[in-house]
C-alpha cells in the first residue's frame, strides 16, 4: 500500500474559518485532515512523547498497518512510514525516548518498530489477540506491558522472547492505561484491576466497577503533583465514571456522568445511547476528552464537573483520540467502530460494508481560545 | 384529652386526625376502615412479615410504598390506574432501626425491580451495544454474553478472509436473539424472573462467567418464562385449603445454564404466582388484614378477601396450622436463610424460637428478628 494511497485528505492548513455555510458532515469542525489515512478503521492513535522534537502521530488500523505522520507546526501532515502486521492492529504506544513504537495486533503478536531504521521485530507473543500495549519506564526496569484476550497481562523485556512476568486476569482485557507507578486494566464482565508498578508489577486492588455495562476505555489522570490518582472509565452505555484510588470521601469524589447520548436532557423521546470509544486527558490542563460512536467528541472538566465543549456530529463514529505532548493538538479518528450492529435488524453484512469508507484522522489544532483549555489554570 | 377507644381497639378511622388521644406504645395497627380488631397477640412484627411475603410475590397490581424516613408502610392498590390506599401499617412496636431495616430491604427489592425493568427498556430502545454484561448492585445478572465490538469485528474479518461469512452471520444472529429474549424477559418481569433475579442479586457468589463469543450453544435461549408453574398452582385461589407445595424446585427456571440454585431466596416463592391468586374478580384490592374473611376495607366491595385470607397469619382454615406444614419450606430454608431476610435458627435465642414456633405470639415477647424461613406459616 503506498503512502499516498487512495484516501488523500484535504490537508489544508487553516482552521477556524467562520461563516462557511456548507455543512460537511465528514469534517464539520473544519479541522485539519491528515493526508493518506489508513484504508480501514483506525483503532488507535498516539503522539510522540515530549523527549522528541516535533509531533509525530502513529495510527494503527484494521487494515493491518501502522502509519506514521509528522505533524508540522503549520498544520501540514506528512506521511512518513508504515509497517504491517498480519492482523488488525489494536493498540500502539511510544517508548519514552521516542525512538521506538510498539504495536499490538490481532495476530497475537506485538512488534517493536525502530523508527530510525524503519525495522520491526516481534517482541511479544500471546495466545489470543493482544488488545493493549503500553511502555513502562520505572527507575529500576523498563518493559512493555501487553494485555490480551487470552486473559493474561504480560510484561516483556524487548530483548527476550519470554515474558518477564505474566499475570492472570479474571477475564479478557478490554482496555488499559499506564502512568507510572499505576496501571489500570479494565476487563470483560466489568472487571477492574489496578496494578502498582514499583519494583515489579503486582496487583494492587480489584475494584467494583461503578458502571453497569461493558467497559470500553480507560484513562488515568494525575493530580496537581503529576502523580496518578485515579482514572476515567468509559462504557458502551454512554457513561463515564471518574474514580479516584484513595479519595478522602469516596461517595462524593467518585462520580459518573452521561455522555454521547442524543436528545440531551429531553426525556420525552427515547434517547439513543452510544458507546464511549476512547478517553484522553489533556497533559497540561487535566481536562478530559471523550469520543463516541455518535460521531462527536466532547471536552469535560472533571473537577468542576462540567462539560466544556461538544463538537458537531461527524458522519461516522469516532474511534480513537489523542492529545499531543503539550496539549496543542487533539487528534481524533473518524471511522466505523462496528457499533451499528445493534441497530441492524436484517442483513448485517451489508451494513458493515457500506460503513467502511472515508476513514480519516482529524487534527484539532489549538489556536488561542479555541476551547480546548480550561478557563482557570490547573 | 380522652383516650380514643377505637384506637385501643385498633380501629380508629381518623388516624392521625383523631381528636382523641392515641397513646403511643399501645398496640398500633391502625387499620383504616377495617372493622376488625386485630387478634390478640398479632402485632406489627407479623404485619411486617406479611408485607414481606406478599410484596415478594408481587402481584402486578399491588404495590408497597415505603417512605424511607418513617416507619410507615403504605400498601396501595392500583386497579384501573387508580391508586387507593388500602392499609397503612405503622410499625410502632418494632424498634425503629429494625423496622427500617426491613423496610429498606423491601425497598431494595422494589428498586431493583424497577431499575432493571427501566434499564432493559432503555437498552432495547436506545440502540446501545447489545453484547454487554449488565449488573445492578450488588450483583451481576446472568444471561448476558459479553462480547466487545472488536472481538465481533475480528470474527467478521476472519470469516471474510476464509470466505465463510455465514458462520459469522449465524453466530451473530444467535447472540442477538439471545440478547433480545433475555432483555425482553427482564423487561416484562414475570414473577419467576423476579424471583431468580432477586436471588441472584442476593447471592452474587453463584454467578458464573458467561460464555465467550463463538460458543454458540449457550443454553439461555430457552426462555424460562413458562416454568415455575410448579408452584402451588392452586395455592391461593379462593378457598384454598391446601396451601400446598410450598416447595419449589430449585434451579427452577431455565436460567439454568448458570447459577441460581436458590430459586428464590425468600422461601416465598410459592407466592409468586402471578395475579391469579390475588385478583380475584373485580376487586383486586386485596385486603391484607389479618382479620378473617369479613375484613374488607372500603376500597373493595367484593369479598375477594377470602383469597387473601390465606395470607393472614392467623391459623385459620386457609393457613397451615403448624410448622409442620412449613416443611415445604424446609428444603429451601437453609438457602433462604442465606439471603439475610430471614434469620437462621442459630441466630435466634431459644425464646425467640419458641415464639416463632408457637401458634401465636405472646404479648411482650415478640421477637424483633425476622423469623426463619421454614417457620413461616401462612
């Protein structure tokens, strides 16, 4: 697949154009579209860490590929490189120095991609598709953590084919997040496990899920001292739970809120409820962004418990999102996430096929006052 | 102020509004509109137990409304959409914390029932992802298969790659059908579903994990709504003398694949017979009075009370005279005791046990703890 594939986006630099009346529901926010997005749904996005100059975006997709773009300061995106797996790629992450990218795929392997040499080697093997991959950098060790549908969580030293450690989980891993020294894994059947990573990873606590339905995504947030203090958990039922690990007053501090539902507060007609596909925290302000199957993204302030902004509705669900390292760029991917399943009464197959078009990655670049920031300082 | 004579007899029709004094601490039982004094020795404890049992069986048209702050229960009847207060019980002699405890347990039953039904309705109409587990505190409800969208999508992709999409379609169809039937079942809570749900919630340890995707033969498809007819079919018809078959087959319903050996935690499964027992002819307003057949309140003209008399505690023809009959409960007593609504034999002192096993309570020595399930006599 060539980098300049069939789906060339517009890639125009400026955003924030007022007064245009044409409703382009594919990109209603008039954000920058990344050039040559993948051909199939994008499952994950990751921006490069601050140790590396510039902004590089990695996106993994259901077309078995992982692509890398450079996002320049003027908003232009330049496709840089691409690697393939033999199965759809479910998760990607960067190493802390920004030289390597780790990719996890349904082909039960995880690979390490050295960007300088553009080579990949396999570093992990599971018995089932690998759903999450994260890089852990501890003072005394560093490793890759992979969570899989085979109900195990494994930790890999990239040099060895055997895992450093393997932890058993009660159910398949659906999503995870790592902010040293804490890791949170949400599994099937509403399982929620917190791990502590000091010295060596070990299970810290199993938490009774605050949500009633399937877990979909999780993201850890930090407190003012940049220590991880809790996480946000999203479910398929248009609800996000904010949960602190050791709150002074659990009943008051932990809460859930509804999002990604149609009809707002109008309770007369039945609401449409959409899954929350991804949650991402702004690295500087601590506000959180949620993206859902309804094709919208929203920004929230969890401390003030308010919604800051909701986007216009895109024509497709938004499947992944990510902030860059200084919070100026918010990337979100518009592609099909298999959620229409539930609305299909007849031939499912046809619906899937129709949906697989126009995948794109959009970048919302924050010029001053665009609404990404909180009004009060963090 | 003069002491109200009627109140002392338990039949003051003015209740709170009475101009005479209603000394507190006397026997309460302030039955509005009933002409019958309560039998000697039958006090509020009995009342409460009756409420317990009868609410659990939960005829659709009867409802107990509990004000959480007070020790007051109001039994209402909704017939043709009109709510009438039939009896108002005041739990005077019971220590208020115990009363509240019972009341809150009842309240919990209702709450669960209401929440579950409402949630199911929302789930059906909102178009959210169907293949998710579902839980209400404290436990998880069985019958739902948890599959994430990614897993489903992977199945599709592998099916497509191998050229055989039919298998995928079939399994999706099957999952969808299972889901639909389970949701419908929970939404229209028949008495049997109610019982199994309540028992599941009360005993979360009996949960088993659900099936993974692809194991198509999960026995849930068989709906269980038809079962449970093993119960005292004729238990409560008018003039039933038998009050037989209190035993209910454990694992009664086809929820079968998993848990619920306790078909019901309450030992009152027999009551679960839907309206038939209650809504005798026109007036479904069943009067719960303890009094004999002649007791009806103003709301119901019909002497449907005969059917209700079966519930009364008094050892009248309808009721079973002795614990011996409660033998039917015996099988389930141990299980019922687990649920916490009834006490185990070991929890009660010898005197309390004696009180429970006696035909009537003796004034002044009525135990405050709930009776053991097997000693419940109706």
